[in-house]
């Protein structure tokens, strides 16, 4: 399975950062063509992103590219410039409704076919950054089969709503919960935008703990020091893994005995509980595999 705990934004115009990206602890490196790139540098950023994407992917990282919003008129040029080796996903910002997703899907399919790629093979995470976007989030998530998740853009969301940011982030929680429920209904990932103070490790830890309780599965980051915190927060802990193993063992023993449910530590274990435990074990196995060097015997 692929890991989606941490997504590191790297400005595609910053060559030194691009060169360091293969060494990143991020599950996903996101090469940014949008907010971090001045208008006059967009073309060069596309060239650098296309050049470095295969190198980052060869180091075992997923590579996504954040293109410019459909409304800017730049998304087609972005896709034309970067779609190729190494790129496995796209971040599509400022989505306001399903029509933009469908329009983007048409652009992607055109270039996938042109370049000998299977249509729909490149996934897309959409960003919700306005009230219209939030009200239409489920429709946007289900507008194309290539959509793999949704994330809340904190700064644009609060600016659109005319509210001030707080350290605790309660002003974001309603939108986060709506996105989480919509993502679950659509069968995709709920993700969250960056924690802006990259020096506040404790604040990020608290935020990630709250996000996990909202069924949010991963966090975008703006600095490498945030990655270990996000990776740990969105990974199962040792006790959780041990309990999940016991749940699966108990369920499988019960299944062999023809039971539809079993008890463990005074709690009922049925199919949904067993499936959730299997998911925990699959994630733990993927993390262990990621941490093991090539050829390492486990």
C-alpha cells in the first residue's frame, strides 16, 4: 500500500530544495507551481519540476505536482509541462465545484493519451479553499475517478470567510469535518493543509492528534522538520499494532469455528472491527517496508 501520512511542499523554482528532496522523510513530495512561484517564473518552474520528478521518485518518494487553479488559465500549460516520468499525482487548488474537476480531468486525459499513459492513471488531490468549494465538496470528489483525496487550504479558507487565524485552529474544524465526512462517503482520503509555524513542534503534535480523531489521514508540510511529527502522528503506535494483531487473530480463530462475532477483552469483535484492525496492520507493514533498506532481510 502507498503511504500518505506526510506531504512536503517544495517550491519548484528552488533548485537547492529540489536537489535535497530525494533525501526527504516525506511520504509524498509535492513540487509546487502555484503560490510559491512568481508569474514570471512559471515556465522555468515547470522545466525544473519535470527534470527533478524522476530523480525524487527513484529515491522511493511519491511525487505530486501542485498546478495552478483551473480559473487561472495556467493549468493546461502546467500539465503539458510536467506530466511524465516520476509524477504520480496532482494537487489541484481552489476547487469550487465539480465542473472544474471535470474540466481538469479532460485536460489530464488528453495529455495522458498523448504520452502513452493509461487515461486516469494519475491521481488528483483537490483543495477546498472557499465556501462554494466546501458546499460542493462531495460532488467535486465524485466528479472524476482520478480524485484520491481532498485537503483544506487554511489561509485561503479563512481569508474567504473573513475570519482571523488562531493558534489552536478551531476556526478550521467545521470545514475539516465536512471534508472528512465527504471524503469518507466518496471513498477517498481526507487530508489537511500545512501548520504554518514550522518551529512550533508541540503545536503541530497537538493539531495532528486532533486531526486523527477527525478521520483525517495525512498532513501537508512546509518544512522538513515537520515530517517526523506528521509521520508519527498518522501512523499506528506499537500498542495499537499489537492490539490489532490480537483482534485479527481472535477474529480468524472465530471464523474457523463458524462464529460471526467473537469477544476480546470484554469487547465484541465483528467484521468492521476486524477490517479496521487489518488496515492498521497493513499500514504498519508498509511503514516497516519503507524504513528497511533495499535487500534488508526482515
